[in-house]
C-alpha cells in the first residue's frame, strides 16, 4: 500500500521521553514489543528522531525506522506501527545517538564550565509527521515526572509554573561527538542563559520559535525593550500572534513604538483587525497615523516609510574623524550601512558605504571619497516606485529628497520589500 495512504502521527503533539520509554509497541492492536529508546540525528537545527530501538520477545531487539509509526498515545503509553518489524531485528550502529542512553542524566555545562543541572528529561514534538527533539528538562519537576510522580510535582511546583526556566531549548546544545559510542561526557550549552541580551535578534528569534509558548513568553519578557522589539520583528507570524495573545497589550504597544513605521505595519498586518486597532490606539498619534496609512493603504507615499534616524556628516570632515565618531553616531540609528554627506542646509551632496569608509585613506576628506551621483527617491514617490528602485539598483537603503535636493529621510530595503505583497497587484 502506498505510504501516503497511511496515517501519520499528528503534528503539534508534544511529549516527554519519560512518557514514552517502556511504551507498548502495537500492530493491529496487538503488542509486539516495548520502546527502549529513540535514535536521533542532528540535522543542523533540531535533532530528528530517525529510529525506534525496540525490545522484542525472547531478548531480541530491533531498530525500526520512524516512518513506520502511525500514532503515539502518551495517555495509554503505546506507539502504533503499520508493518511487521521483524525485518528490522538487530542492534543500533556504533555511532548511533540514543536519547535515553546518551542524553538523560548528563550534566548540562555552560560555556564557563559551570554545572547547571542534570538532564532529567527530553521534550519531543511532532511536525509534519516527523518527530523532533525540542528541549532538555533540567528541572526537579522533570525528575518527578520521570519517576511517575507528576501529581506530586504539580502540587509542589504549582503546576510547574515556577520551574519553566529550567527547560532549555536544544538550540542551546552544542553538537554531540561524532563517535559517540557509549557517551560518558556532559552535554554542553552553546551560550549562557543569562547572556540572551548579547544575542543577535535574528538568532534569538530562531531559538524562541522552537520553544513552547509559555517558555517563549518567559524568555521574551526578560529582554530589554529595544532587543525585544528587534526580536519581535524577526519572529515568524505564528509566534508573533502567540506573543501578542500572551503579553499585555501595553507591552506590545511599547515594542511597536520602537519599530520603524514600515516594520510596525508589517508586524500589525499578521494580527487580527481588533488586535492591530487596540495596539494603534496606544501609540504616538503621529506614528499611529503613518502606520495605519500603510496597513490600510489609503496612501502610498514613500515619506510614510522614511526614517530620520540615519548617519549624516559634513563634506569637510576627514575619514579618520568619521571612523573615530562612527560608533557614537550610529547609536540608535535605523540606517547604519551608509553615510550621507550633507551641507548645513541639508542638501544631499553624496553618499559613502561603510565598507568604503573603512578602507579609505584616513587623511582624505569625505568630499573626496564620497559618491556624488546619488540615487535618490523623489519626495512624492510611491511604494511601487521605491520597490522598482530597490530591484533595479540592489541598494540596502535609499534617501528621499525634495525638489531642492534636500534629504527628507531614508527608506530601507527591508521595510519596502517586506511589504510588497500589500501594494503590488
């Protein structure tokens, strides 16, 4: 029978290793063995379960591919398979990574070599029919669950709310040894948990997306407003909606106010009309007006997307002076990859890429190294026109100028091209 015609484990299911070790393996409602362990493979992201290590009658074992599984039921503690598994009799290969054998009861060591806790359990989740390892549980709650004292654990820990921070995403775990054998070492974390604030928002977003909603909110609430805002922009729409539902509306509004108008509009577009409207009412009125204009596309004027937070210098300063001042000039700016050279009346005289600044002669003046033929958007340009410019010239940002060539603001590639689906027919 075609495999596509068979049922597969339901996506979204999540369970702990302790809930499945020892589970009955059923075929056609008949017990044929018990689960001893899962074999995983690290794929560059979350590890994927590739095989089940199963104990069969009479002391025989089998290594069975995951794709034979049709259902996982933790309440009944059984796993259903679709075919006869006798053909898979044997033992795991020498470098197979076993979850129970190699990961449980190992110490978690951070980058400073400090013992954090013991790995008491491992969380798994089904996605698109495949089973992935998402977290390791370092909590005492995990220990009690593992020894089947969940009710006691819930009583002691108030339904586990106080120990969620000790569940660590696998994204933190360093790759395991290639020749793992009977691994006796400790698992190691890629970062210190308290160093979340030092992570790039895109990297942090990747980690948050893999966490369960409760854990995601708890980590997110520890971030400072600027990092939280930047991270919120990077998280996928589904996780964004989960956060909006879990955080106070005032908190979300604060983070949206930290974004550029284009980024804020892009974020609000994934929410319901009621949620977006509730947030807009709590923003700075002028900022809210611009964002609403974009979201509802009553207008398409490029100035609604322009930011004033760009770096500008006089043509008569030296490269060395700019290099010394750049760190301070770039703080809080939305556009940092280009320097715009302007006169005292804000006429745009030239532009300089940060890479060109770094290799220019230190004693040279900006007016001698800048690009004088600047591609700029007229002040009355539409979003469509900006999109055409970005596609044609491949710049990361474009200045907006008035008829007298005075710079009015700068728009970024990300803000404009990320919104194309809302204004291109």
